[in-house]
C-alpha cells in the first residue's frame, strides 16, 4: 500500500508540470563554475564568447602550483546545448572532476548530451600554462605557456608532444607532454 501511495504521488507531481513551458536554463558568460579534480586541485571554469565561438578558461591550484588552460569551440551547433547550456557546462565540469589534472588529460572536452553533434561543436584545447609559486621568497610567479596544435600530427606540434607520443602510453600523452615541457623549460 505504501508503494502504491508513493507511486501515486510521483505520478501526480510528474503530471503537474506537463502543461508548463520549459524555459531554457542559460549560463551567462563570465559565470564561474568551481570544482575539484580527482587529486583535489581547486579549479574554476569561466565561459566567454557568443553563439559563433565560445571560449572556456580553466584555472586550477594545487600545492603551490597554479595551472590554466583554454578551450575553444562552437557548442551552439549542438541542439541539446542550445536547449540547456547549463547542463552542458555542468557535464564538462563533471568530466573534469574525474581526472587528476584538469588541463593535461583532455585535449578535447566531450559531453554525453552532444555526442552526435558535428566535430566543430567540441571544445578543443588551444593553450595551457603553469605558474610555479615560490612561497618562501614570495617572488612573482614565472609563467610558462605552450600553445597546442589544433590537430594531432600537425606540423606545428610541439617537441614535448612528439616525445610524449613516442615514449608514453596513449592515455598519458597530455600528462607526459606537460612534464616534458616543464623539464625542458
């Protein structure tokens, strides 16, 4: 009897919203989404741009090191994104929460809601950088920047990525190129 009453309530509340129009939930440009990676890095995502091209900047802090990366793409070509961009960006943040390093593990950000969208809908990494903080001397951070090539095998591919492709497992290419880039200065 309790199950029937619970089922009845669920059906009543579910039917109550059928006649209402759903308003798309927009996430405004510049709004921040905060999250933590698998290794507890504290990160912030910021979205900017328009329907033609969107830019996503991710900034993270982890044990005296700050790192950042930027992605660009046209998620608006995905109908599901146009209907509810808030869910799209929350799915991106959810994927980034599952990995240890928000900027090195993903060259392309994918969501389940736009799986069948054209390739230009994908957010592709275009730049990344690291800032090492010298806490003892409180000196200004030194920023190292690397610009990623748009596609794999590109002539503009960085030396670090080439080495990573030669010596690391495929799933670790981003992380390896990051470490190689730091070691090479």
